[in-house]
C-alpha cells in the first residue's frame, strides 16, 4: 500500500529497546531498573551477572572468561560483548534490555554500537541519573542493614522504629558494608565522574542522552524514567 511503512521500517520500529542506565554507586540504578522491568517487560543485564551465568553455563565465551579470571586478569571487552550477544539472542529479552555496568568508556560504547548494528539495533536511550555528590556521600555512608533479614536502614533517613530492633524480623544485630564510608564513597564518586564524563559526551553527541535528577523520591524518579521510555519507544 502506498504511503504505508516498508517492511524494513516496520522491522526497525519493532526492534527491542536498548536502555543504558548511567549513575554512580548509590544513585538507585538497581532499584529503578527493577521497576522498569516490572512496568515495561524489559530485562536488566548486569555484566557481573552475565559473566557468572556464562561461566556457569560453560558457553564458549564463558569458558574464555573463566580462563582469564582464573589467571587474575581483566575480562576483555571482546569477551564481554560475546557474552552479551549470546544473552541478547534469548527469547525473554524480546521487549528490550537495560544495561547496567556496561559500557563504562567511550571505547566500549563504540564496540556496543558495532554489536547492536549487526542486528539493525542501536541504543534507544542512555539515561544519566544525576546526583549531588555531597548528598550522595551522606546517603551511602549512612546505610546499614539487619544482619538477619537484610532490611535496609539509614543513620538519618530510616532508623528502626524501636532502637536496636529490626522492624521486619526483630533482630538486634546490624551490619554495614566496609566500603560504605565517607572517604571511600567520595573516591568512588570521583572515579565515576572521571570515567563516565567521556561516555556522557559520547551519547549526547548521538542525540540519545537523557538526564534525570536522581535526588528525589524513588517514585518520582521512576515516573520520570517511565516517561522517557514511553517517549523513546513510541
């Protein structure tokens, strides 16, 4: 029919969404990714989880990664991309994926573009969860959890209702991650900004960068993310 979409246009329009979440440790990427999964049927892909699953499954790329890790070396971008390509071929990612932890550099972003291009795909949106560094240090360094059930608390924002007793299980023992202290968090934020600045510029230059104020309430951030996904997937 004249004026209608071509087969190629229809195929491109139906490509699964590829979202990238950018943000420093503690910005809420994991929480927001899970909410996007529930709302849009997307699948969060973490490079760490992908590597462990590929090694466990004994895939060719997983065996290559295992050999490298056992030798105490860093897994190459080529192996990570091969594992990602295998995962993206699985049927459960038909609606799209959320990448968390990859790419981390402009070079990795270029390699990802090459991988996606092999199937006619591209990055739908790279979403930067932007935070205030000082507030993030306070947010992350004040976290602690119940040693029994894992319920999360905070020195300033969420203390147990009864001092010394977990609201969820009544446990009296709590723990903190050893790296959740002001000095370590500050160093991680500085490293993130230094490493990610070129990546933000890369996606901004390609017109797919979105920025969200990630210092608000979880539901407000989720709403902003949802509106972006609705818009870029239309």
